[in-house]
C-alpha cells in the first residue's frame, strides 16, 4: 500500500455514505478496525485503506503510482482545509450539530461523466435503488480491462439501444441517459466547464436533456469542485424551511439566495453537512 497525506480530519465512512457519486458504486467495508474502500473509474480500480488515521492506496488497470495518488488526493478533497471550512460555515447551532456529528466528511470531486450518470439516475429515486442500477450498468456497459469491469464510458452507452439501458432498471431515465451519453461522446465538451464561472456552467449543463436545477448543482459540486453550488432536493428544502425559515415554505430560488448570503463560496460544503445530518437523523 502507498501512504498518502491528508490536510486535517478525514472520515471515509461519512464521506462515501453521504449521497456523493461513490455512494452509488463504491464498495465500503470495515474489518479489524481497518476501513476498506474499492471503486472503479473509466481508467482502472482504486483501493483505499484507512487505519488509525493512516491513509493508503493501491491501484490496478491504467494507473501509475503517481496518477493513482493524484486521483485519490483530488477525489477525496484531501487538500481541503476542513478547519478553515468549518470556521466559515459554522454559522448557527444547527450547523454546529451537523459538523460535530459528521466531522471529517469531505466533498469528493469525481469524473464529470460519472457524476452526470449518477445524478441523472438519482431523480425520483432512493440511494439503495440507485446503487443497484449503477452496479448493473457497470456490469452491462463497463469495459473489461485486466479482469476489472471499469466504469462505463459515455461512448459505450451511446452505442447501445434504449432497451438495453432500460434492462438495468433505469425506468423513465433511460432516454435521458442515452441522450447525455451521446452528447458527452460526440458534441458536449465537459472540460470547458472547469474554466467557466458557476452560473454559466450551470446554464450549459441545464441545456442537456434531463438535467434540471438540482442535478446541475450536483454535477458542478461533485464533478467540477464548484463549491458555490447548493443542490436542493426534498431533504434540503425541508431542513432549510424548518431551520432557517420558521417552517414556512420557500421557493428553490429563495433558498439559493439564502445559502449564497449565509455561506458564500462554501455553499456546497454547508449543503452536504445539512443533507447528511437531515437524512441520518430522519428530520422531516
């Protein structure tokens, strides 16, 4: 195993169970006080181990030691200064509870295509079912390399028919998945969004079929590292209205405006702590 350093606290379990892309296709386990995580990309396979705060990794497939180390550092936000982030988002007692409960949860930055596929699948869905669908899509469309079934590239899905996509359990999302795959494979350049400002990047994503406000923000936060994105799903809308608006209903736009003023530049981190705290505590 290759050791790797981390800037501050890192809780692997909280991070991979908090509704980020790795929630949907990584394999987490804990044995003899050692945490293990395995996941595939379009390039190879990564294995993470965390024991007594010591983090290490192995890779297979198309990775070198250096490229795998870069993948892990960037994927898990290990350069993020969590202490500074906590100082900036800890604005009230509710957020303080969320931070205290889930200290070490980090925002992951994933491949834009992987993130897009995962969050198109998330619409009107639950985590358990999304995991099953993504795993079946890896099995059906993932390229086999050195005995590893890789995360499916957009070209593999774009070349398929709707029936084969639907056989993975996608339901009505099949046409959106096929459309997004075709655009990623042939006409949409995901790399250009890295250099775009948040608002322009969001507009560009929402031009793709099946991508609305919430999914676009998920892709920008977890695929491009744009931490000003604030995805609003049913959990976030409930907890925001209950906690910050005295139980009164508010539009998605008003909630975005509140988050922009409350946690400028770190709306995404604030959202992730609120989301995971609300889900884990069953807050209605």
